[in-house]
């Protein structure tokens, strides 16, 4: 399976160290970076940060017009 197929995974549950169990998570935009957006995964019960994910932006194609 190509590596690009794994870029689209989204976490639905992660381990929360405060709740001491696997919990549903909410994704929140943390930072807007020049190369992509960084998201924070928060525990749905206590709002503890349980992970991050950076989604890279694809470079915009440039159109060069010459005369």
C-alpha cells in the first residue's frame, strides 16, 4: 500500500493519561504554519491534549506566461 494512502487517517480514539483509558477525541486547529496546519487532539471528557497532527499543504502550481 502506498505511503500516501496513510496520510488521510484521522484519530477517533486515543489514550488519555489523565482519564487512564482510551477516549474519543476532538480535533482542534492549533497553529497555521507556512507549510501546513497543526491540529491538537483533545480528550472528549477532560480536554487534555493527547496528540497532534500536522497536515501539509500541497504547493500551489504556478502559471508562468511568457510573450
